[in-house]
């Protein structure tokens, strides 16, 4: 992400927690994103809650006309935190949680 922003791209950092997202953006800026480079913007996004994901998509479309690149690293958590034999089980749990939240 830093590399994209350093080369002039406008980058959206999607985060479930607003404050943690803002903190991450500050760390990115402190690590060498200076004026004249691209921008890093926060987009609040929780993929476990379909209604909130839709809200985030609508917010993005208010700000931008297109999306050129999508870098998604959220799935890395499942593979790093769960042995391969339990990945299906972990994904089923995430899907169940999203379904329960959607109906709440």
C-alpha cells in the first residue's frame, strides 16, 4: 500500500475499527508518505456484516467513479491462524457469523 501511495495512487484502507484504521494511516504517513505523493483514505468496512459492507460500497461509490486495483489480505488471517485441515471449519464459522449479523 505504501508503494502505491508513494507512486501517486489514491489508496483506500478498509478497516472494521475506525480508530485502528486511522492509526494505520498515520503509521503509513510517518513511514515516508510525504506531500506530493498519493493519498491514503479510510473506508470503514466490515465484511462479516453484509449490510455494513453494502454501506461501505455505497460510500466508496460516492467518492469515486471506479476502482482500478483491489488488494485483499483479510483471508490471510484464516490460513495463518488455523491449520489447513480446519480452514473449511473456520470459513463456515465466518459465514455463519455474517448470516447471524445480517438478520439481527
